[in-house]
């Protein structure tokens, strides 16, 4: 811009200065002519500058518009990329497969309400599903969900119905045989592999269960349930990094999946154990594994002695051993947990509650501690406290079904019948998905003698 302005400023001054010489008319006429040329040049320069400014303004506006348009297109593309693809309505066959695969009824209901069904929920279809032991709560909901009838997906293979019936009767060998035959015919069906994986899981064949769920996830990468079950299996196999990987994959597909969040937390517990860190407690950990001891060897030995005495019903010696272990290592939740269970069996409610509350303070998210504390409250008729304890546990993990029987008892005892009925319904809904490793009908943790090293 300076290169344009300099001639327009300097030349008029030069021309004006020379035209003031009275002794040179020729020169004056010459410079008079040059002055006119300078004015003309200055005018042209001004026009050029004005045009340049206009062009620059237009260019700036054009670039801004282009940038805004690019950002808008990019945002639309990102939204389109992150939007989950539409999933097809669920067939009757899929519902039966998921039933055998162990998917919790609330999770199936959520999928049904989101995706709809590919058959008409009339009496004929509902009876087919009923024969296959589909949960009554799901059957009741089907007439009220969107239906997109597809004649090709309205029937349930008889072999699958037989497999579902065998599974309900706990005839797992027949169930496995039927599913293997179906997979031979439909080897690209991810849900068949999930059903087979669940049969292996309930019979404690975790290696085969893993293989089946891996195949299920390969066939349907968007099947979040397969990744959740793989996280569960790897947790049972104590493979912390694989637990985390599968939980993260499930959360990418379903960010609100409670089970995936739980196993992601549990993976941290396993990794801490692998590295020698303390597993109990921790604000981000829901620890379903065994509590860990401290570093004091004498305290560990005393803890084991206490368990041996408790197994012999020698309460006094067991109490002395646990108390001495606590003196030597006072920040280990396990010792208080074992002492609290001892007092529960020994019918000393105040001491039991004090010990278990101390264990809870040290390991607030350890479900074994919380379960036994709530059970002890229930056993000694502290029903209001038990309700609060079990409600808090279920807020932490809705799938922890062991909490519900005692909660139902406590609510009934308090005359809160409506709440008790609702909890009982929840208990039935979650019963198939109870993965705590315990009998869901039991009120308490199975190991009342303590955790041994």
C-alpha cells in the first residue's frame, strides 16, 4: 500500500516546488504539464486503492463465509458419524435367543422399546414365546411396542424352543446339543453363539464361554451384550486388562450400560491386585473379588488362625486372633469383615455391626462387606437401617440381586408392602442376570467363617 501512496504524495510537492521559479517559463510550462499528470496519476492511484479495498473486503467476507460453511459441514458430518446406525426390529427368534443367552429382562425391554419387533404381538406369537419360556414381563410389554411385521421372522425354530425349554429345566447338556445343531445351520447368527456361550458360562466352562462370546462379537460388532459378557468372563479368569478392553468396547456402543461401567471399575481392582496394590475400598472401585490382606505377616497368620477357630465354633479364640490381627494392621478391611461375620454367627449384634461398619468405612464399595452388613441388620431386626443399606447398594449396582431378598423382608416388616412388591418384581427381572457368583435366593454371603489367605 505504501508503494502506491508514495508517488501520490511526493510528486505533487516536487511539481509544485519547481513551478514557483519565476526565471524559467519553459520550465514552468513543463512542470505545469507535469502537475496535471501528477493529479491524473494520483486519481488513478486512489481508484486502484479503492478497488483494492473493495476487493479485499469481498475476499475477507468470502473466506469467512467459506470457513463458516466448512465448520457447518464438518459439524454435520461429525453428528452423522456419531449417530448410531438404525437397528432392525427384533424377531421372535432373537427374543428367545437372548432369553437363553441370559440377557436381563430390563435390558431386553429397553431394546424392544427402542427397536420395535418384526412380528405381530398376537396370541399366536405370544404363545410361541411363552412355550419358549420368555419372561412374562416381556410378554406383557410386547403388545405395546412398535410392530413392523415381517413374515420371514415371525416363527421360532422348534429346535430353539426345545433348547429354551431345556435351559429353563437346567438340562444344560440338551441345551448345548440343540444350540450346536442350530449353529451348524445358522453359523452367522451372533445371538446363537451368545446363547451357547451362556450355557458354557453357567456350567463353569469359562474357556468355551469365552470362545462363543468372542465369535458372537465378531459376527455382530455392534452387539454390546457380547462385550459385557466377555468382560464378565475375563473378570472370572482374573485377566484385568481384557476386562477393561471389553468394558470400554461395550461403552463405546452403549455409553450408559451399567454392567459395562461396573466391569470397567472391576478391571481396576484386578490390575491393582496384579501390581500388589490394595484392592479394598477406593472411590472408583466396586470390588466383588476377595478382600486383600495387608503387609504384616503376623497379622495374616492370625487372620487364618481366627478362621480355623471359627470353623471349629471356638468363638473366643477366633475373636482374640482377629482382634490381635487388627492391632497389628488396623487399616485392613478384611480383618474387620471376618470379625463382624464371627460376631454375627456368635449372636453379638452390636459388636457385629461395629466391626462391619469399620470394614465398610475402609472398603465402602466392596459389595461383600455391604451385603453382610445389610444381612446382619436384617437378622437383628434393624429393618430401617437394612433398607437404607440395601437401597444404597442397589444404587451402586442394580444387578446385585442378592440385596433384594433381605430388602423385601425388611420392607415387609416395616409394613411397606407396595415397595416390597416392587422390589420383588425387580428381583424377578434381574434374577437371570445375577452374576455375583452366589445363589440369588440366599440372604447372606456364603463364607461366614471369613476370608482366608
